[in-house]
C-alpha cells in the first residue's frame, strides 16, 4: 500500500469530520487510511485548529534547531577540555 502524506490542515479537517458524526470506517475508506492512523492523529492534533497546528510545526522546527546547537556546543566544550588536559 502506498503511503500518503497529509498536511496538518487536512488532518484537522478529517478529525473535525469525525467529531461531526461521520463513522470512522467511512472516513478510513474515504481517505485511504487505517484506524491506527486516525488514532495517532487524534492523539497529536486532537482539539487543535489549523493555526495551532502551524504553530506546533514551527515550534518543533525551532526545538530541533536548538537541540542541534546544544549538541554542537557540548561537543566543542568536550574537545576544548581534552585539549586543556593534554597541554598541562
């Protein structure tokens, strides 16, 4: 089965359809997804609006960038400490 990528906006619209009363089986057939995918989306995006999802994506990107920066600085610190120990 081919995997599809849905945008946050599409996912939120699908979740809102379910909240409006559409049966889960019908949604799964309509959008070509399994029930597990729906529950995973519900866990992550449940109760969100489109703007909230966009903000979440921005925060996740910023968090990844900051984690990378911390890792690089930690590595630099360890290398400098090693150099100081070798020189003395």
